[in-house]
C-alpha cells in the first residue's frame, strides 16, 4: 500500500486537511457542551435543509470514532487530492457525503461522522488501484480485509444492540465509490456509469425527503418530528405542532405517545373527529393515557361515541395494565365514583388506587391519596377512608383543601352512622 502523506504536509492538501480540522473542531466543540445540532441530520432535511446531509460528516461520537475516520480520510484523501486536485476532491467529498448520509437517513435514523465518505474513498481507490497506474498499490489486501471485516462487524454490533452503527452509509458509500471508480477508468461505459451515479444521487435525496416516511425501517424514524411537535404543543404553538405531528403520523412506524400528542393537537384546533381517531389509534398501540381517554368517552358517550359501558370497562382495564400512577389513579376514581353500575367496581377501584400509591415511592401526592380514600369509601371502609383523606389534607395545596374538608365531613358522617349501627346491633342482656 502507498505510504500515507505525512501530517506535516497538511498545507499541500487544503481540502482534506480542512475537512479533518473541521471534524476535529466540531467534535471538540460538541464534547465541550456547545450545541452542534444545526449540523446534524434531523426532520429539517425534509423541509429543505439538505446541507445537513453534508455537514453531518463533521461531528463524531467519541475520540475513537473521530480518530478512526480522520486517519482514513487523510490516508485515502491525500492520495486523491494529490492526483485529482483540490476542486475535484472537494466535489468527491460532497458526493460521497450526500448519497451515503441521505440513504442512512432515509432508511434509518441518520447519524454523524465521516465513515460513509471513508468507505466511498475505499471503494474508489480499490477500483483505481487495479485499473489506473497512478494509484497502483494505493490499497493492499490487508486494508481490503480490514474494511470488509469492519463492515460486517458493525452489522453484528448493530443487530445485537451493542452499538448503533451507520451500516447503510457504509454500504452505500462503498457502492458509490466503486461506481465512481469504474466511471473514471472505463471510458466506454462512462456515460452509463455517470448516469447511474446521478440517478443514485437523485434517488437518495428523494428517499431522504419526500418518501422517507414510507421507506424508513427504524422504529424511531419519526422521533425528531414527534419531538418537535411535542415541544410546539408545550409552547402552545398549535398549528406548528399539528404540522410536525401529522408528518410523524405518516411514517410506517410511529410511537403511541406521538399519536396521542397528535390527538391532543387536533383537539386544540377543534378537529374533534380526527382527534378521536388519533387517540383511538394510540390506545390500540398501547398508550395508557389514550386508553383511559377512550374509556372515558365510552363511559360518557361523548365525541361521537355512543355510551358503551362494556367498552369503557375494557379500556379502563387496559389503561391500568401498564399505567403510570396518574392513569391508575384516574381509573380507580372512575370505578369508585361512577353512577353506572356496569362501570362501578369498588374492589377493582381499591386495587388500582393502592397500586397508584405504591408507585409513589413513599410520598404519595394529595390527589392520589384522595382517590384511595374514595376507593375505601366505596368499599364501606369508612375509617380507612377518613384516615387517608386526613393524610391527603396534610399535603394538599390551599385550593384543594376545601374539597378535601367536604369529603372528610362525608366520611366522618358515614363512619358515625356505621358505628351507630354496629352499636345498635350488639345484643343487650
């Protein structure tokens, strides 16, 4: 293999050297806490920010990732820049960054680093070393084995969840580099190969933008759109939130919580029918909050749903299966206080209320203790209801204390009547 250029020869190769220095600088800046997200691949690519497909080669994850990529960029890139010149080398970097990164983003979650460029240069030099005297011995057998072995090792690391690697970028880079190499050395097929490369570039950009939701294979492909929609919801930017969340909903795989956020966004702009459909989809996907919401709609017969106690109970129980303390609390309250005999279930209400309290890790909030008190009351355990409500009162804010005091009065009355009846039932001699 040709000996790589010495590091002291940096000035001779401004394109490769500049790329190396930018990668090092951006990675150090990121490690120092500076925000470099403006360079990375995210949902803004589908809104015209295609330059992210190139700038995402600069940040790296950790020192080893950076050193490996920078070493091979310098080793391969200096050879190319020495022969092809600065402008052609810059064009190659732009091409070798765009296509692999676009396809990585299209089919997976996207990534950072120079590895796609490195594999493209490897593929290019592998062809040139065999067909162009200027590049004879540019790559030896050991390097070929290293890159092929590393390619498959990275696939194994990703499949086993040991480390998430941009395998699509690696593979696409190698194929693109090989195609570019043959376009250079085979003049008789140059038009065909250049056309094929241009079509690959066009497809990769199309795949990363217009059709990404249908092509993406990752379970987290819609994450960025979901996060942006959620953040917009929190900031009360309803239309912006709706735009991002509708975009996320077009993906083949979308998270249940994201569908629930979409339901909330539709509701916020008055599109109730679409809101219900989104909540029902989220409920079917297993989102506990959505399951509770759908159950409540069935219980009350609202939002276009006919009142259906059986469906209400079904969804209440589903919500409680994997619910947070808040969801368990809400289900317990519904089953403890419902006026519908088909929904009211004091025993289940008490079970769910106790589970909610147990998830509070020794410091249950006032409203959760209030629900537990109501569940005790529904089961005729008035003394426990009173004791629990007094505990709730001790931690409640002033606004809630009035209602809790009213409940305490109810529980005390019920307890007094219970004791009176028990006393009257004792036989006298």
